């Protein structure tokens, strides 16, 4: 909370506009590194391919129910910010 107040104070002092927003699908943009973990899912009903009923799907990106989805998203944003300087 202190860092947010500092950010708002600096922006106000410099006369900068402040915008806020929410990205509801932000966690869905985080990729799961293959060296970190592999998550496999059963095919959901209605999407089962004939002849492949017992196959599993490999999850490549984070989903909301994943316990560390927030951490994966944070790492994705952090790496992007490091890339752009």
C-alpha cells in the first residue's frame, strides 16, 4: 500500500495522468515452463476425440485454478519488463 501511495504522490507532483484497469484474462497469458512442471488433463466431455478417448491433454499456459498461476504471471511480466528495460 505504501508503494501505491508513493506512486500516486509522484504522479500528482509531476502532473502525470493515472489510469487503472483490470485484465480479466491476465493469468491465461502466462506460459508454464516445461522444466518447471508438466500438467496433464483428461479431455473434457464434449471435446473427446473419437479413437483418442484415453488420451490426455498437456497444459501449456496457466489457468485460474492452478495454485501458482499468479506466480507464473508475475514471472512472465517481470521477464518482459527486464527485456524492454
